[in-house]
C-alpha cells in the first residue's frame, strides 16, 4: 500500500477530447497507470494515475486543461471473496470515509489494485498497516 498523486482533469464531454488527452500524454512518454471517467451533461472528470504526475500536470495545463492533484491510496488486495469488505470495514471502524474508489483485477489474477480517496489518508495508512 502506498500514497500516490492522482490527477483530476476536467474535460468537455465531446468526442475526441479524451483521445487528445491520452495522445498528449503518450507524446511525452507518460504512461497512464489507472483511470476512471465520470460524466455529466456538459463535462467529464477524468481521474488518472500517471507514471510521472508532475510532467503530466505540465503537459495537461499547457494544453489549457484544469488539473487538480490529490492524494490517494493505492492498495493491493487479494482476489478473494470478502477482501474488499474487510478493507472497507477497517476504515469504517476507524470512522474514515471512502470518498470514491476504482480498481481492477483480471479473472485469473491473484491480486487486484484498488485506488481509493479517503477522508483521512494518514489515519487510513496507520489503520491499514496495523
């Protein structure tokens, strides 16, 4: 488990806008390590983990995009029934709110990765590491 920078980027909700963002990052040798997109009527919020967050911020802001940094937990979870429940219960008992999360695991993988924004990152780290 580790704390990493996540970037939230606000985009017009139009065809090709996400493709341009990903192309700009690729052109600067920046890998996307994880991503989620939430849409509204007129805009989308792209949350992503980049291989070089500082460079990604420079590239995206130079393209005229609004970028917001936040700290998230990157958690490796065993791919077993109840693993996410155990994780969420530990945080709930410590009164730490999960604001949002996204992740993945392959059907044959033994571990998954969960990216989580919580109300108190330092406290969550302490609880989850104990």
